[in-house]
């Protein structure tokens, strides 16, 4: 085993490697222990260990020395190389410390106008991370910052020229800063370590076997090491999936997006050709699957030479095109779950889509399966981090109701009390004090609401006050710090101190999540010590940015046969079923971006790889996974309501086999398999065997519970939706006001009514004064003051009110000139209907009643919103004015003596649109009033019977426009049973 070898993608790489190494050296355990195997990642090291156990059939044996190329550190290289003084490089700088230092560079960078390019500390940190990636890339490719000076600034736009000047400053200052701290960048240290190892082996070749397996040599230092190993007396380089059968024409036109491009570049750097690469011992070449993979990835320049593979090459492949991301996650979960029916079989989801991974993890909970996700979970999503985020958000929002309740209801928040006490007090605070308009910032305003609130039990008020006192004591130091400029390390200390008063320390920092958060916060505090203060209001964003990249991986307790891997983690690994998920453009392959610091021409001038190289690496991962024993390909056809674009590799697969989605060509069997199995299962799993919808609710309360007093608006609800009246008046169910409610249309209508009423009371009769418009506008300023505080609201609504004022005054003067005079404004009225055994009193409050002369009255209803349609009036579903007219005819108005002989009815649209207002008269009101009285008498008598139900929405076409009880009525359920029309 000396020289260059390859293991085809259709073979189990780790198992083949272990089989041959064990066959070569397994006869002598000490000889096997002398073998050094270098692999791309730590996970591939674990995979090879398991492969050796399988190859040995469980026989105890000494394993070879194995170390990862990608995660090199002192200990592993020292053990792996057997060189006691292998590395004498400075220690690597901590990632958090590096980001904090680079963020200071970014924060100091200003544009030509002297404005910082980063608008906040959080943005500076995110840009610093991108800058760190650029530094790493320069280190990997061996590009010195001095080469930036060779870029001609005149070739670029002004903002790129500024960036070049900034990068030149960083290129000079950053190495100096690292030297002062006795540190080195982690990537540079890794690069130097690999190169030093190559130098040592060239000078003193090891006498024992060295095998580098699975690496594509995508980085110059790695290529140098592989070249050295290939020349060692007992050195072997095992390449993953080199296509030795590709024709020379295709091989010579490979571009960075091709999966073989990395190996092409590696062989060129090694000075070798494909003819120099041997097949790994025991290989059987020329399989149908290998031919499929080769033809599938044929370069576009030679695609005219495509040869359609045999249908048998797709026997291992199934494809599921899913309607939505949710269905895709369910399909993947079903596929993984199906494997568990066969003992010892394994399955893995391979995807770069973290959202899909999270959805699949959730779907597997259906079967109480905790899947092993190699990427772990985001630390931000854990309860301890959630408590800190809620704490900071609450303080930043000035204890606004939404943020305050999120904090108090967090499961870790106890404030030194029993959790039940905190929850009970929080619920009372919510219902009694926080609903409605948003209070002023600070706990003082909330305490004032507590003092004004009506509690049934004085102990409840005491409990709420105690809760607020403890919260104030826990957060006062953090509040003071966040309201002024403060340093990040001081803010971290204050946040931790406040959190420990909110939650018991033993709870907050316990478990995997708590200990991981404690470790991260410790590193962050050290990293950000000595950095400048940030402005007040920036801490929430900065804290979120600090924790954003942190993950947590459970040490144990996950399923032993199901896995979720990223494409990199899946290298060299195999499972009995591989699900390749998220196969859409922009996901797999990923979208490519140059980053914020340099553009494509700059990258080319510096000799850096273009972003398309990521597509080639992603393609290599895809092809390697596609060669597994059984493969399921999945994608979502729509996401967020928008159609997605299938991955270019799926498009190639369709083109290779002549399939056009949506066309007339026969659907390939591998797609039909997915539709018949996994997609069909996903569609059926939540479909009930039978559907028995709930019937329309028709409660029959006892007669003593039925209302004896109704307002005219309640009569309208009674007419349109009897169940809604039952829920509100009999059950006493009232919709809670929203948290942090905004003044809306109803508030504007009430304020306008108040302004009109005050104006009419000031001028009940006669022609209005010359300055009536100004006076009316002053009343508008008075009553609409709260609604017009926001500039946007004033800009939109005040011109409309001014138009209304001009229209109203002009219209009022015209009416008064014709002899019309005001009888009353905002006056109460009532009448009694129904049987004597259960009379019903109907009450109203009329906006305005005018006398037209000769005993005629006009009842006016101001409307700032919609006006009932003629159809609603004719069908008696808008009873308000009709019932008020009946009260006028019966002498039912409190402030008016006598009865009306004739009543006219009209709606005044006082909305400021058009000319400012509009009058809509109700034609034929006499007949409508008579019909309304017949109907209301009939309804009163009908509902006085205890057997009469209160049905939900008996006339759906005339249902209420705003229904607080729709969720209780379950309309969508019973209406599907054919019982929705009457």
C-alpha cells in the first residue's frame, strides 16, 4: 500500500479502508498499532473506528492511530506523529476574543462622510465575523495582506477603495496585536502545523505506514502534506471517489462547480495523472451505479456525449417531491422511521438545511425518537439562554406588557418564590392590569395600574405588588446600566446577576444547556473585557449576535441507529438508507456570495478561489452520498407560498433520463416509488379514518338565565348570531383586550362622537357662528389628542377631520336654515316587548334626534365605518335605527317630551372622505319599523320558551362583521357537514 489510490463513491469508504488495512496488518497487532491514518474530520475518525470493529467481527484488536486533518491540535498530532515536540507554535486566539477585537476594528471604520459603516455594535460583530472568514481564507491560500497593495484602487468603485484601505490597516494592525498577545489565528496555526509536519516527514520519513484517506486536498497546506505522504516509503493517499473512467475531453474542461474539480486540482498539484491512481485493493470497477454518477455529472461542454444509463442504475434511488417544507419533513421522518422495523439497519438524513433538520427532529417525536443531529441545537433556543434574552428584552422595552409577560411566564423564572405563586400572580397582573393601551415605560406606570385595578380579593393585589417588587429588586442594577453607555463585560455581569435573582442558580446553570451557557458567557466576558462602551439600546442586539453561532450537542441519549448529518459530516460515512434532503437551488447547492469585504475581481487578483468552488465541494458531497446502497431524494416544491427551483442535480437527473416535470413524458419509476410510498404515507398519516364533524352548537339555557334587558346593538347580535349573545350575556364571556392595544377605528369613532356631542350642546339651535369650523377643530384637537400623538397618525387623520369639520358646519347651517333644530344628542331611550311572563326591555342611546317640523323627527346615527347595506336593512339585520324609531313613536326617549308622528332615519358618514361626509337616508322606514317590531316581538316570545335554542349563525350570509366567539362556534367544522345553510 504505497502511492495513490481511490475508493469509488458507490462503495463504503470507511469499511473498504478498514478491510484492507486490517488484512494488511491485522496479523500482527503491534504492526497495526504502528499505522497512522489521517482523515478529514473528527467524525470520520469515529466512523473509521466503527468500521474497524465491523471488519474485525467484534474481535478485540488494537486499532491504528487515527487523527483528523481538519481539527488538528497539539495533543492529537503529537500522539499521531510520535514526535514529542511536534508543535512549538503559539496558542490559537479564542474565537470570542478574536471577534471582539475585530469588531473594534470594524466599529472604527468610517465612510467618506465620517459615519461608521456599522450602525450598531451587533452589526459590527457580524461584519467582524465576515472579516474573520476573509482572514482565514487568506491564511489558507497563503495570500499575504501585502498583496492588497498591488490592487489598483482606480479599478474599483469608491466604496471598494475605502474597503481596500481599511483591509490594509487591518493587515498591518492585526498581526501586531496577535504578537502582543502571544497568539496566532487558529486557521493559520493549523496551516503552519500541517506544513511543519510535511517538512518534518520530508526530512525524516517515518518508518511506519502513513495513510491519508478521504481528503480532496482543497487547501494548499493539505495538498502539500498529501504530496509528502504519497512520497513516503510507506505512504498512501486514498482519494474519495476519483472518476478514473471520465473521458479526457470532459476531464480537461472541469470548472470549480464540478465534483471532480477538487481532485483534478489535487492531482495537478501532486504532479500526477489519473493513470497514476490505482483502484483500492478488492475493488470491482465499472458498476452501473458508477456509470450513472459519472454521466450525471458530465460537464456541460461535453453533454452532447451523454449516454443514458441503464434503468437498473436507479434501483437504489427513490425521489419524493413534496408540496411544502412541512410535508418534506414528514416524508423524511417516515423514511427514517421505516428503517427501524428491521433490526440493526441504520438511516441518516444528509442536508445543509438546518430548518429541515429541526422539522425532522420534531416530526420524529411522534414516535418518541430523539435523533442524533451532528450539528447540535442552537444554544439560543435553550431555556437558560431564553431566560437571559427575555430579561434583556424586558428591560430594553421598559417592562412593556408583552416582554414582561414573556419573562414572568418563562419556566425558569421564580424570583425566589414558588413557581405556582409566580404564575398565579402573573396571570392576575395580565388580566387586571396589562390589557388595553400600552402603559408608559417602567415599573412605576405598571404599579399605578395595579393600584387602580379592581381585585376581588385584597390578597391578589398584594401578591401582584410583591411580584413587581421582587422583579424591581432583581433588575434595578441592569436597568440602570442599560439606560446609559456601558461596556459589554459590565453588561454581561449585570445580566448574569439579574438572571440569578430571577432563577435559582442550581437550575439556571445545570444540565447541558446551563453548563454550556455558563461556559460561553465566561469566554465572552473575558473576550470583551477592555472593549469600549456601547450606546444604550444596543445590548439586546449585541447579546443576540454574541450567542448566535453557539450550539450545544447532547453527550448521550440519542437514537443509536438514526442520524442527521451535514454534507461535510456525512463524508466517509454510510447508513443503510441515506436521505438527501433540501435539494433546492440556494440550499443544496448553496447560494454563493463573495462576502461584504472583497468582490470577485479582487478575489481573482489575489488568487483566491471564487465562491463557485463551494458548489463543487457541495457537488462532491452530493455524489458521494448518491452512491449509497439506498438513497431517498427529497425537496419542497414551495416554500413560504413561493415556488422553489429544484437543485441543478435533480434537473440533470431528469434531463439524463428524458423526464420533463409537467410534460407528457412517462414518469420514471424512481419518482413513482416515492409518490406511492413516502408521499402517500405523509398524506395519509394525519388523515382520520372517518370524519364526524361537531354539530352546530344550539345551547338551551334555562329561562331564568335568559336576558331581560338588551341594548339595540345586542338585538343586532341576537338577530345575526344568537349563540354570540348567549356567550356574552348568559355565559358572561368577554374577549380580553389585547396587550399593548393601539387606538383604532372604534376609539376614533368614540372620540368623534364626543366632539360632535359637545359641539351640538354648545350650539343647539340657530345658525352657527362664523368661526364654527375653527371651534369644531379645537374640539377635535381636544377629543382626538391621544389618537393624534404619532406623527403618522396626525398626518393621515387630521386632514380628514378638517374636511369633516368644513362639511359638517356647512351641512348643519343648511339644515338649520330650513327650520331643523336639535331635540337631543346622545339621549337614552327604551321600550318593553315580549310576553308578560318574560318581558324584554330594549334600550338605546341615540347619537342625535332632530325636529324637522309638523311633528316629524329625524334620528341620525353617526358612522365612521361601514353603513348597513339596503339588503341588510330590508332583511332586518340592522335593527338599531329601526328600534330607535319605534321608541320615538312610543315616547320612549328620556329627554324628549311627547311622541313622534313621523320618524325619518339617516346615517351620517362622518369619515372625512370625499367632501368630508355623506348622508344616507333609509327609504321606506315606516314599513321597515313596523316589520322590525313584529319581528322583535316574535323573537322575544320565541326565546322566552326554555326549549328554544341559541343557534350559531343561523344565517351565515348575515353573520356579524366582528365575531369574538367564532372559535367557540367551530363554524369551519360543522359547516362542512352540510348544516351551514338555513
